[in-house]
């Protein structure tokens, strides 16, 4: 492990804080139902950052979600002929923005495919997790999740989620259960004949194939080298081949790597996230790698992008949807989370 990541890991030794006295905790309707999703969203919006599911309810939800995710393979396959798929990139705790994407997906009865980095940075990761996992339990076919590098102990200890959970619950239980959940999240999704969707980048097709990825044990915190690290941490570069990354994890990969993986999988391109992009979406490698980033206002002027994949009469289309940052309940922030 690099010195830089060791430093990040060691920075987590902060003391427990008392829970915010103003937070009101409520029980989640159980078993989860479609009407319960609406009630949960309403309670969280009305709470403006001061209402959360109680610890017992949330832990029960996380554990149920984990059993669903554990049944999925490392790389999940979706068939676009079965309905639209909304690919959503980094959310980073921006709950009001997440709600807009959920509404956009619901309007088309689309599968939500969340491409990692759900937590950290903005202080409403718990709201996103609660709604996302509740919907997953209500209808697993409509919620797909790929893991991002922030779904790890290393990142959450440094970039806000651990602090958020401690400040809002005054307990490490929800945090520990979340870390366990993160290890159950699949690593990538193949939209059949269309795209490899993965948080960072592809594996190296010269040495690794899909079966090797399917055989990996994903129940680890978040490696910094090897095929799983490449998928969670890597970024594209303009020249062929691979190079070490300044992130000290994963690699930089060139257009030949993108082309090789597309050939290997019979897909037209790679949809990845992991990097802020001014318009919400950007494409490199002659169209083979598209970055979708869904946390608007981080630069602070970037838009949030979503890719809506639909089967049409003569093929599959990928329509970009672009969003400015919501006003949201930013004024109600109670937790000092990250500085980018
Ligand atoms: Mn990332």
C-alpha cells in the first residue's frame, strides 16, 4: 500500500461525537412497500437534514439489501430490450440531486444503475443510502449498483461519510454495517451489446478476461492494485497503454485498452464515472469511453449528467440528460463534511 493511502487510512482515528440533539429518528415501514418509498422520501425532505430512520430500522434495511446484492455476480448483465436504463454517476451525498434522477428514471419506468461514489463529500449520504436501499428491497430489478472507490473504509474515513454517520447517529454501528454492505456491491455491469458500465475503468484486456473478474472475491475493502483496483480507481489518458496513476491506485489507460475491452465483451463503449466533468458528460477515446458524473456544483459550476439507455426500433440509443445543482436543503447542513 502506498504511503499516501496509509496516511489516509490512519486519519480515521477521530473520537465519537454525541448525536445531533435536533435529529428526529423514525421507524421505517416494514416490510418495505412502494408506498413506503414515498413516505420515506417525504419524511427525509420534510426533515431537511434533521430526520433519519432509527438505527434499528436502518441496520435491518442494510442487512436485507446486502443479502440481495450478495446474490449478484461481480459483473451483472442487463438487457436493454427489457426496458430503459438510467446510468447515474458519482452522487457524493447530494440527496436533492439524487431525487431528481430517481424521478427522471421513474418517468420512464427505467432501471436506476448507480455507478459508484454514492457517499462522502456532501453530508446527506445517509438519506441517499436509505432511499436507494429501500427501493432496492421493494423491487430489486429496478435498482442496480456498481461499487465506487468511495464505497470503502479508506475513503469514507477521510472524505466525510464516517464523520456524517457518527455526527448524526452517535454510533459506529450504521457505519460498520455500511462498510460491510459496500463489499457486497457488484463491481461492474454490462448492458448487453451496448456498454461496460464501471466506476473507474476497465480491466486490462491483454491479460484479464471477464471470467477472471467474475471469479474475484469482491468482499475486500478496496485494493489499490490488480484488476479490481483498475475498475474502481482508473482514469482514461490519450496515449495507448497503461501508466501509473497519480491517485496511487488503479492506472491511467489508453484508447487501445478501451478498444480491447469493447472487442472482448462485444460492446460499443465504456461508461465510467470517477472524475468531475464540466458538462456532466464527456467522451474520449474516439467515443469508446464516456465519463458520467452526477454531482453537479462540485467545481462549483459543473452540471450533473445521466445517460438514459433505450432500445429503439433499429438499435440502442444513449441520451444524455444534464442537470444543474438543486437548491436543496443546503442551508440545513448540520455536519461539516469534506473539503474537496
Ligand atoms: Mn471515484
